[in-house]
């Protein structure tokens, strides 16, 4: 994370609440329901809007996966949120572009949600589509850490610290 700059802001209002049920399709065509499909796992879930996908992949998701490589109890998902009147056709274009940019081994963990985000806005603290939203969800589907924005070294270190603490709790 050295040399990277960014700015994050905690989303305290959603911490210690259940992650809301969200159904989406991965880039490899698999239907996924969060948090149901994560039971028993520690999950890092990023909700990002299309323009944020590559920066989030590089500054949060990639380093997180690297830190926990080989640990089957840890998963990372990126939910690309597409909303608005053209959501279905835009989602198809976003998926096509992402399949061309992201390696195939990531396709099962990148989900596209095309639909009304209003139902999730309050539950997840989504108040600005120009930001990425980051959640650490424990094995029971509870949000234990939440921030929004671009990665900072301090924010990433805090994420790793909390993730390791949760993993130790569920041994």
C-alpha cells in the first residue's frame, strides 16, 4: 500500500447490522445471494459503481485477497451496482467490459447488481454514487467494519486487523 493515497470515511451506522440480502449474477454467470452464500466465511464485500471497479480492485480487493491467499475461510466479492433507467442494457455492457479487463479467476467473485438501489441505500449507507463502499462481514452475515472511499494505508491496515480478529474468534 506504500505510496498510495486516498480517503475513507467510516460508515458506523451500518456496523453490527446484518448485511442485507442482495441477489446478483457473477461474471461467470453464477447466481449469488449475499450474505446467504457466505455463511461460515469471513467476507470482504465491496459495492462499487462502474467507474470505481478498477481502482477498488487495485487498492482494496487485490491486496485483501493477497493477504489471505490460501485461506478457504476468507472470500472477497465486488458488487458492481448499475442503477437507472437503462440498468439492464448497461449491466450487459459493464459485464462485457469487466470480463475483458479482469482475469478469469476473478469472474466468480465479481457480481453485477442491476436494479433499484433505494432498498439498499439505507441498509448499507449508500449516499454517494461517486464513492466505493466497503464491508467486512462475519460468518453470520453481520457487518463488522464499513467504510466508503478510496484506500488509505491506515484504512487497509485497520481492515486487516479486524479481519484477523474475526478469524481468531471463529476458530
